[in-house]
C-alpha cells in the first residue's frame, strides 16, 4: 500500500511529538550483512573532502552484482547537488527514501538527473545521506542535524517506509543532544544559511525549539547575555550597591587557580544572524527579561554587526561592500526597535554612538528619532562630548549637527516632569558648555547659535543661575566670526541677559571690544548697579552691627535693673516680716503691763488707800527740796 504525502507529514509530526528511545539517540546503527552484501561494501569508494565543489564523487563503481529481494533497479542514478555529481545505486536509495522509490518505479529506465537537480541541501549533507543509505554510521553534530532532518523529511525517509530511518535518528539527536544545551542550540541556528532549509526547518518546528531553549536558559541565567553596562553617573549615586559589592565573597588567589572561567566556554548570542537574533530578543522581552541585560546584549550585537572600522570611509564602504552596508542598516534599525526605553539602561555616550552610525548608514527616520528620544530622556546625565555629533552628508555646512541637538533638547523638555529642578540646571549648564564648544566652528550659522542659546536661557528661567556661560559662548562666537556686522552682533547679544551676569563677568564685558556699543552700555549700567549694591551692603553692615550692640547693651542694663529691683523687693519683704514680729511683741508687752497696773490699783482701793471719789494715792508724797544756789 502506497503512502500519501499527507500520511508522511502526519508520521513526521508523530515522530517529533513523541520522545524516541535513548538507545536510538546514543547507539550507532550497525550495517546488517543480510541486507547489504559484502561484495557491495567492497565496491564503495568515498573520498572525504570539505570542498563541496569536487568534479566527481563516486560512491559505487559497480552495482550489477547487487541483488535486492524487495527493490531491483538495473541502472544507477546521477544526482547533481550545486554542481557536484553523485553516482548512486537506485536500490539502496529506494530502500530508505519513499520519494525516490516512487520516482524510480514510475521512471525505471529514464535518466532522472534533471528531476533530482533541485534537492534543497548542500553537497556535504547529501553525502551524509548517501552514506547512511550505504550503511555507514551518521555522525550527527549540532551543525548538521537540522539540514539532515530537513533533507530526510524532503526525501520521505520516515519509519513508515523503513525502520530506524534517518529522520527518526536525526530528530532523536536534536531532542536529546542539541536543544538541551546553550552552545548546541546556538551552533545549530548559526549553521542554517540556505533559505529553503530554513523554511523546511520552520515547518518542522526545529527553529522554534532552538529559540525556546535559548530563551529559557537565558531566563534562568541572565549572565549568558553578558553583564549589564554600568552608567557612571548613576553608579556614583548608588552607594548601597557599592557597599554591597564590597561585601560579596571574593575567592583568594589560591582559590582562583582552580576556578574555571565559564564565560569563555559559552557562545555569545550576538553570533546569530539577525533573523534569529531579533526573534529571540523579542521572546525574552515578552518573558520580562531584565532590560539592562537586553540593552547590554544589543550593544554588543551592534559592535559586532554595525560599527564600522575607523579606518574605513563612507565611499569605500558604499562602493565595495554595498550589501554589508545594507545589512548594517537593517541591523541598527532592528536594534533600535528592540532597545528598551528605560532611563539609564545605556549611557548617553553609547546611545550617541548608535545615533551617529544610524545617520551614517542612512537608517530610516523612526530609527534616528528613537535614539534621539532616548538621549533626550536622560539628557541631564549626558556630557558635552555626547552631544558633539558630527554632521553627515556631502553638504557639510556645519561641523556638528546642531539641529539634532535642538531636537534632543525638545524631547527633554517635552518629557520633563518638573519634579526635580536640578535637572533643568544641569541641562542649561550642558547647553552652555556645548555652545562654547561649537562656537569655534567657523561654519556655525547665526540662527543655529541663537536658537540653542534661547533654549538654554529658557531653561534657566526661575533659577538662580547667572548668564556667565551664555556670555562666554557669545564672546567665543564673536571672536571666531569677526566678519559680523554691528546689527548681527546686537542680534546675537540679544539672548544675553545682562542683569543676570555676575560682577566679574560685567567687569570683563566692560573691557570687551567685541561687544556692540549698546550692549557695552547695558553692561556698564548693570556694573554700576552691582557696585552700588555692594557699597550699600558694606555700609549697612556696620550700622547693623552697632544697632545690634546697642540693643544688646540696653537689654543687659534692663536685666541688671530688674535684678536689682528684685533684690530690693526681697529685702523689703524681709524687713516687713521683722517689723511685723516686733509690733506683735510690743503689743503683748503693753497688754501685760496694763493688766498688772489694773490689778495693783484694785488692791490699793480695797485697802483704802485710794478712794473712788478723789482717786488719791495713799503714799505720802515727799516734798522736793528746793535747791539753793549760792550767790
């Protein structure tokens, strides 16, 4: 009973869905002498070579002595694969391939070389298949297992047609030896270069299996993608991580002698072609892989596939290697689509480098804008060198791309939330330094300079920043562009706010001959105001000090007087207490004496010495002798 192509596909799906026995995967299939006669084994002549374009390769010189009980075709068949001829025995091919068996039965005596010229494989893989049909052991590797599986599927080398056939063995090796390892999966994907083989591998599900294996292993160990790139600005602020890294266990020198460097053994994901790499990174993003690991790996991929050799020029690249430039352009566009939008995952220096290559390779507008937006979101972390982007194109009117910097500034102001005012100060200072650098360009347009200066002054509104940086940039620009007229210099100086200049800057500007007369007068006026304020402050300081001294003396005097009054009050209180006690004592004494006098008089009266009428005393009064003074 003949099997239809639909039955063969169902058989392949069953083979892939089920797990073959481990013995099939690890055990070589020995040739059976009952099926392959010794005379045939002696007639095999194979010349191994890594060159796929050998002029002649004969696997069997004589097949007239071969007798098969099941298949018997009298003629050999010649197959050309990419120009390499193979003379093979029909019986042995028909015993393993259902497609070739059907073809041989329908055309027993015809030349089939023209029908077998479109076999989708390489000469090396076809030789492996032919050796399998001749009874030799197949040495499967991660590089050849997918092409062998695709060729076996194309030729119908399934278990339905013949037991222990090539497709089953290839799928068993792929499942048990290839997708279980990181390196093996990468090696399998790297070996696929033929678009036809790639299409067949996708239909068989082999590509998805390799990608799923790589994604799962990267999720378990993100370091397989490489260490995250450290941002110097953010790392300086994170002191906790520095302290934590110092406390991490570090083996001593003796221990390090026996520690293997596992990173050197693992292949890098960046070695894959873009068609595989982009799909794998997208899968990792969907699985919530850390954005810092993805960004680091994307930059490594850009260094391998995008960044040009500094010795190369644009003309040499476009003329001698146009395909390479196109592939680089596709790669940088894919990197921009995959790059996370998180702040700080890549420093501004690396983002600026990618933007420059995107401009050189003439990437699309969305790619260049994507890098500009990412730089704008973290512009407060950038340096002046990050903004010094050279102009590209044949008509390089300016040395640096100031229009790109203006767009980056617009993205920063558009995404600025206003929570931290220091970000505006940093960006304003950055733009001032950038103006000072680009002002030396003799080709810098006046309008470009004024536009950037206005954006810098707008960022400084509401802050305590001075206009010294803008003045310095204007001075450099006027010194480099001496051909400007008086009106043009006044227009350039129009962005300068003289009232926000420091006293030192005003002193320098008053002696600057490059400034217009009107601006010099304004600077002198502002300088006079600064001088007046300085003098007023110096005069006001002693007065304030004298007033403060007098107030302090008055307070001390008042405090002294209060202390004196309090002491006097306390003394008066003590005196009052003493007087009160004395008064009480005197009253008691008088009362007692009065009582004594009353008692004595009553006794006298009773004795009759004192009458109640005349109240006379019974005592005889003595007459006082008059003193006679001698004459």
